[in-house]
C-alpha cells in the first residue's frame, strides 16, 4: 500500500512539474523544457531578461503569462514574433486557438515553414537559451589587452636554478 502511494505521488509530481511540448521536433521540445525549468528558478529575472532581449515592455511579457503560457511558451512566442516579424499579439492569438497542435504547427501558421532557415534559427535560439545563453550580443568594445603576465618578470619561484 505504501509503495503504491509513493509511486502515485512520484507520478503526480512529475506531471505537475514537467511540461510536454509537441513542436514536432524532439530537440526543440527538450530545449523548451529546460528553458521552462530554468526560468522557474527566478521567474522575475526571466521576465525582465525577455523584455530586454526582445526590446519590449514588461507588460507584454506579463500578457503572455496571463493567457496561460509558461516560461518556455513565452520564450517561443517572442522568438516566433521576432523571426516571423509579426506582433506578439498575433502569436498570442494563434496560441489561444492552436496551442494543442504544438509550437511547430503554430510557427507554420505564422509563416515559419518546417525545415526552413527560419525554423532552424528558431530551434537554435531555443537550444542556446536552454544552455544559458540569452541570445544577446555584446558590442565587442574590448581593448584587446590582457591582464596576464608579459613574460618579462623574473618569477616568484623557490627553485635552486641551474647547476
């Protein structure tokens, strides 16, 4: 009896915590699951980061959550909006009517064809995000100089030298 209850609890908790994505691409689905799990560790930071990355106001990010999207869904919505050059409101509208079909079908409905360069870019962005990369680029304004050893010092060793 205890064993059955324990197994039931494990099953229920797995369903509650896990989000199944059905984009039609196993790699994309796995990346979105990681994005979702990582975002839930600090949702406030995730929301602010999305607003900054996609140059939108926080209320637009919040709107996505209010219609029932989780963090991975919100990330995909903004990626599709960006790649398809469509307003986020269009993506939200398609999400409301077609979310059961999965992100692959929704992307197609918004003009991103499976196998196209845009679809591969969408997958790549999700994969980058799942690895902790925001997708943001720096301006590259370094000075090209390191703070390392120039090779001119005599060293600090305790060696006995050559004999």
